[in-house]
């Protein structure tokens, strides 16, 4: 079963570490959304082999600007979606 680990540190000020695992090869997406459900950033979207992986989010949006302080949702999709809440401080 795929998993999305707890993002660290949370709350975050500078950079977020995200760990996820895949039991089998397949397409995945790791995306960030704001509390209104608007897409903020795509961190990863590709096919990946089975295994455990780490990503870093530098708190930038897709346009390269720093996100505002507040709550965000990290969505990991591989067969089905898993969501973790992230709090960003200034």
C-alpha cells in the first residue's frame, strides 16, 4: 500500500521534507493546495519505481513566489489520494 509520511517539520518556516513510499511502479503526483482548494504547486508528477522517496518543498508556488503563512494541503496520488495538512509560518 502506498504511504505519505508526516511532513517535517510541521509547522514549517523554510523547507518541508516529504517522504512517500510505493509498493509498485506507477504514476504518482505530489501537489500542494491552499485551504480554498486552489492548486499551489506540483512538486512531482511522473512514473516512479517501487521504493521509499523523499522530496523537499521550498515553500514556493508554481510561479516561484513564496507562499503566504497559513494552512496548506499536501496531496499524494498513486492509485488513490492521501492528504496531509501543513502549516506555514513566516
